[in-house]
């Protein structure tokens, strides 16, 4: 069985269980919470972006089952501000990490270009003289 078909089968099984329990889909901000659904199905949330069959089934289930109450919504403005601040902090850390990786890769790229140029010069010398330098 293909991985995509297996993911669709897992999603259908999960949706059947929700229907039998009389529950709606887990929600966040008025939309299905893809992370929670994917985790319950045993795959990555990216499946909903890559696997059109899974996306269509989820869209149909959203209409048929509806959404559960959004349990992730903060209770107070203070809690919401704290969550936003934590999210921004995580984003800043991720951005810094990516910037460091870009700098490292640029340095590596420059080193490899230099080495490649040196090897081209050696190859030209060998072609012209027939000897190793």
C-alpha cells in the first residue's frame, strides 16, 4: 500500500471514530486544527497540503461533522498577549537560527568555489604540460 493511501485510510478511520463519538473536528481559530488531527492520525500535518485526497476528505468532514469548540483560545487578554509574545520569541529564535545557517552555508560556498577554482587551475596546468604541479 502506498504511503498516501495509508494516510487517507488513517484519516478516514479517525473521522469515523469522531462521528461514532458524536464529536466534531478539533478546531483552532475557527478552522480544523491540522496539527491535532494529523497527530491523532499518526502523520505530519504537511499531508493535508501534499495529499489532495486527504484534503478533500477533511473538507467534507468539516462540513459533515462540524468543529468542536476552540479549546486553544486564551481565556484572558493577558493570556493571549503572553501567547503572542511566546510565539514571537520562538519565531525570533528560529529566524536567528536560519540566519546563522545561511551565513555558514555562504562561507562554505565561498570556500568550495575557491577550492574549485584551484582545482581548475591544476587541471589546466596538467592539460598544458602533461605533469602534476
